[in-house]
């Protein structure tokens, strides 16, 4: 594959990292607001109403904490990819070109467009990721009624 493709791989990886960082920052800010709000809340004379409100805030904090941990785990997984490494077979960290589009094998994320080219961001545990794993250029496989051929791997 050309240096142009390597540049695309680096760009895709950077975009995913930046999006994860942005999501983490947003959730950390929300979590901090909930923590501050809970700390500043004074005991109401309404009793039950206060307890329900406090329970709902605690549930929301737990939900935000779980989301934050999941994003941090994804960031850690993403950091294990050696972007400059070339691959001969489809593996974690490879950029795969097929006759039906391009795939970056990393974490599951939204598709990314670079120079009018769409890259699907998938994990190896996704259905199509499992099918492609360990395949080489020239390999063929069927997925959802389409016949795919791997034309390049980086």
C-alpha cells in the first residue's frame, strides 16, 4: 500500500482518538456537575421526595461512571495499535481495502470520511470483523448477501 494510505490510516486513528477524548471530557464534566450538585443539596423537609431525588441522582452518576469507564477502556484498546505497522493479514490495527469499501480494524465507532472516501470503523469481534480476521489480500468471503474480496491490507 502507498504512503497515501498510511497517511489515511494515521488520520483515521487520530480522529477516533480525538472523538474518544471529547466524549470522555464531556462525561467527566457531567459527572463532576452531578457530584457537585449532590454535595450542595441540603436535606429537604419533604423527606420522601428528597430521597427519590437523591436516588435518581445516584443512578445517573452510576450510569455516567459506567459510560466513562467504557470509553476509557476503548481509549486503552485504541492506544495498543501501532499505526505505522503494516500487516499481511487482517488483524487488530489493520486498514483493509475491499471491493465493497474500506475497514479500519480497531474499536467499533462511526464511519469516517476522508477525501470523499468512507472508512468503516469496526472491531474484530463484529460479525464482518470475525469473517475477515487472518485473511490475506485476494481472499474472498460472503457477508449479508455480498461477495467481498480483500484488495489490500495495511
